[in-house]
C-alpha cells in the first residue's frame, strides 16, 4: 500500500509540471504502473498475512460487512482477474466484478424508505390541489368572455355567412352541409 501511495504522490507531482499533451501519455503510463503496484502490494499484503484473499463467490451478500481494507483487497483481486480474458472468468468472478463496479452500494445505494410512496402521493395531491386553487382564483378575477363567444352571436354569424354565400364548395353554403358552422358555444 505504501508503494502505491508513493507512486500516486510522485505521479501527481509530475502531472503538475507537464503540459496537457504530455499528461495524456503520462496518464497511460501511470495507470499501467499503478496497476502493477497494486498487484505487487496486494501480493505483499496477502503474503504478510494482514488481509487474506477474500472469496469472491456471493460478494453481494458480504460486501456491506467488509471493512475498507477488505474492500480494497477485493478491488485488487478483481483488477488482477479482469486482466485475463473474460471468457476464462467464472460466472462468480464476472458477477463480483459487475457488483463491485455497478452494484447498489455507496452512492448508488437505494435511498427509499418505508412510507415514501404515501408521501409522494400526498405531495402530488397537494400540488394538484394548489394548482386548482390558483386556477379558480385566476378564473374569478378574469373578465367575462367576449360577446362574440355567445351562442346567439355565432348563430347570427352563420346566417350572415349564408346571406353572403361564403365558401360555397365545402363550407356552410355548400349543398348538403351538415356541420355547425360558426357555432362553438354550448
């Protein structure tokens, strides 16, 4: 671990003094160096007896019980495993790699609690009620509709259109017209 920490610190110092073009090349070399450092440090830590290799089968059930050192050890084991051909990995190894990378833990843990559905429902009903109150308030202070929206006015518009013979092909003065014409009000 200490070798990995020193490698990261020296890499950070080098990256501060380079240009963006040089950083891309250095970043690739650093990633390769860091992975090599991680594998050597994991083998050193497992050989020293601090953290034994953790079985990867059924990692989903064990993950929350692991300490941070054990989680790091699992990460390092999976890094070594993932460098192999994916066709050679067992189903448990693939599941463990997927769970550690994308599982519902850490920031991806579900945050819903019992009773959240009821809270959401009641909040939605309250917001719809508030919108209804605002609508009725605006409707109460709005002016009455214009006189052209009355049914009598619209019927008079139909009579005027027939007198002037408006739209004789498909409109109100055409033969066999069955529409309402200009009447829109109930």
